[in-house]
C-alpha cells in the first residue's frame, strides 16, 4: 500500500519553534526505524530547509534514502528560500509532479 508523507514546515506542530524543530528531528529519526515507512516524503514551503546544507536532520534524510524512501523537494520553494546551491542530492519536484505523487498514493499523511 503506497503511502506518502507531506511535510509542510521545518517545524512539527505550531507554537514554540525550538520545540517544533526538536519534534521534527525526532519524527524523522523514528521514521527511519519504523517497521513501515512511506514510499515518498515530499517537502514544501519552509520544510525544504530540512534538506539544505547544515540542516540538523540530514542524518535522518540520508538514512531514509538508504532505506528506499523517495525524497522530493518543491523546486519553487527551494528557489524562494535561495537554497538551490545548498541542497543535498534530492529530487526537485514541481507542482504537477507533487500532485501526481499525492493522487497516486493510497494514503497521504501531512505533518
């Protein structure tokens, strides 16, 4: 069953950004060890910052990739934040591709 996770922010939850950053790191690292993992994780809006050079969660992103999870960054978002030259090797997607991925998934989870 194809599952996709949609990450819309560099923080998990709303309120305290420092806590949200810690929670996002914990979420991604626990996802690495979960019995069931998504086929794809799509990052858009400020979530693309998690994929950029210097991000505190690149270890988790690398581990997820090694375990076969596809990682896609919204290209428009990457350009908006000026991160094109700071991105780790990830799939750069456009909105048409993101829509296609979401519509072909059996389950989409937004965090």
